[in-house]
């Protein structure tokens, strides 16, 4: 329980520390005269529009095409000035990761609220079913551990190279998007 949260926190801190270190190196070496103007432009529109189109195409949220939406905004951001550098890529990927993380947190909160209500209803009729809220919490904790392990593996493949930072953020982005979509009701039984 605490190990998964601690691992997730350490991974986020390490990735952000790497991004901060890259920024500090770039600024101190004069790579960017004005860091604020060098940040590529992130706009979540391409990803949000893609998900909206997928919902129209599959109103019952059964299709897998929605998975192709993850990364669209980051890709558009990386195509803007400054987005093709390692630091720029990390900025773009981190911005979209945060977009998906907000969606995941909102979906999780809604599912938890519904699960607690269902658990209360089952308790009121003295049903002997397992707790939906507990199962959701356990699933989410296990998913966090899986995501972190999968992304550490992704990073390890770069053998310490500069592509490891963007690869790790891309992994977090895609895994978080998949989980957010699942909690939003895609692929429900």
C-alpha cells in the first residue's frame, strides 16, 4: 500500500528532477536565453478532440481506437518551436501526462463515490458481497505499481541515455491514459 504510493511519488520526483536538471544545464550553458519563450506550446485540444470523436464513433465506449488519442497533444506540442529537443519533449509529454492524470483522478473519484454508495446499499439489505470501493482501491494501487514497474523498464532500455527521460514520461502518459479511459467506462462489461 504505502510502497506503491512511495514508488509512484519517487518516480514522479525523479522524472521532474531530471527535467529540472536538463533545464538548469540548458539555461546555465546559454542554450536558451529566455527559458519561458523556449517552452514549446502545449494545447490539449488534439487529444481531447480525438477522445470526443471516439465517443461519437463508439457511444458504448467499446472501441480501441480511443487508445490512439493518447499522445496526440504531446506530438503536436513537439512539432512547435523548441519541442524537438529533449527538454522540449519532456515538457510536452509531462503536460499531456498531467492532462490524463487529472482525468484519471476525476474518474477514480466518481467510481469511488459510486462504489461507496453501492456498498452502503448492499450493507443496508445485508448482502454478503465484497466491497466495490475496496476492490477499486486495491485495483488502483496494483495498477500504480504496474505502471511504475513498466515505466522503469522502459527507462532502463535507454541505458542512461538522454532518451530515457522522454521515454519514461511517454510511458507514464500512455499508461495513465489507458487507466483513465478504463475508469471513464471504456471497455466496460
